[in-house]
C-alpha cells in the first residue's frame, strides 16, 4: 500500500490568526513531531481571516508538503468556529486541537496520543501554570473556570482550554451539535465518553500578541454561561422578584404613613414610585427571560452556515469542502 493510500491516523487542527512571527518556530517543531509519529498524520491549518503573511507561508507549505493542509475562511469567524472548520475536514481517527502560538507545546501531543492508546476517547491537556500572563488574566481565568464549573450541570474541567485529543466517534457526535454560539470545550464535556487528562506547564507566546483580548474572553465566557447553564435565567427571575418585593414592601410602608397621616408623605408621589418600581421589577423579570431565549433562537433559525471556506489546499479533491453547508471552495 502506498503512503498516499494509507489511512490517516492523526489529524492536528491548528487555527491561525495573524501568527506570521510564530509560524517558523511552530512549523519546525511540528515537523519534528510528525517525523516522530509512527502512523500517518496530517496538520490542518485554518486561516481565520489573517491579514499578515500567515496565508502566504501556509499556502506554500501545503503545496510542497503533502502532510499539511490549508483552509482559508472568507473572514474572521472566531477561534471556536475555526476549530470547528478544521475538525470538519479532519480525516484522522484521532483529532488533536492546538493553538499556533506554541503556548500549547507540540511535544505534549505524544502524551495525549499515549493516553488515547490506553482506550480514552477524550484526552485534554490541563495547565499547571500560565507563564507570561498578567495577574489580571490569570485571576479572571481562575474565576471563570470556577464559576462555570459551579454553574454548569455538567463537569467542565478547570484550567483546560481547547488543547485536547478526541477520538473519531467523539467528533462524529460533536458534528451533530450545530449551535452557532460555540464553546467547544463545554460541548465535548457534555458528550461524555471516557476522558483522561495530561498536565503541562503553559509557556509564554513565542512571538506576537494574544488573540484573546478582554472582550473576546468575555464573549467566550458568555457563550459558556448561556450554553451550559440556566443560572442566568434564574438570576433574571430572582432579580425581578427582588425588585418587585422591595416595591411591595415600600408600598406597605407608604400605606402605613398614609393611615397615620404622616406629614412626610407627599400626595401622589409615593403611589407613583411604587407603581413604577413594581413595573420595572416585572419588566426585568420578563425581559431577562424572553431576551435570552429570543436572541439564541434568532441566531439559530436564520440557518446561515457556521462558516464559509474561501480556499482549500492539500486536500483530496473528492473530499467535501464544507460539511455543514453546500458552499463550494477552490481545490488545489
């Protein structure tokens, strides 16, 4: 059997967004990793709308080395969607997701594979430390994982990002989850299967700047909270009930003042405030519940594709370009 006809065992999915400064080191270490693996492997780079030289580097690589594939999305769809696009095109029996900034060391992949060979369907990499990050980011990350862990009805491992290995059957199940506001690590945790962990020390970025500023971290946290917990809904209910209860208590106090002919009572003012406070409380209650549901439903019922592929290199032309929507891409 020729090398070209052998089945691919490992697919490494790497989302990329403006990482030209980190790519030379990444590609060198990735090359060493692929050479050490005894089975056939592929590395799939997903260009999530880069505006630097990353596309040029990756396209040239995909054309000269058959182990590398390149997917160019038509714009920046976000990290979680880029991961999904890469996994949709993966052909391996085990799929590894890692970032391009080398904070996820490629050498840890072999440890993930070793755990997979022991019969685990999901092997996630848990961070023991986070070098090169500010106190604020470490603190907010710590708080996020503890809050989502306490809020969620499923167990989402703490201090675990998207750096993980999943078996083909897990990927097949994951692809049946089409939601648009994606939190991939939570979705994998929701699926269950046999899971294990590998620990590592997260290193500093080799070059460049973080692609997860505060507003993106907040958006990811929102997707996690709304997608895997009903606590925000219950919080809206309790806030509305609390305001309404305070309004009723205040109304009772106003009635007592009125019955006692208290001179502090201004005619007409107190009753107006009571009514407004009561209605505001009820409005918070109803708007909080309806708004969350309507926002999510609106995003889902539009039926737009999760992502759009502009170009693919290094893939078999017979392999479908996008499995989630009938959109054609350029094969080379």
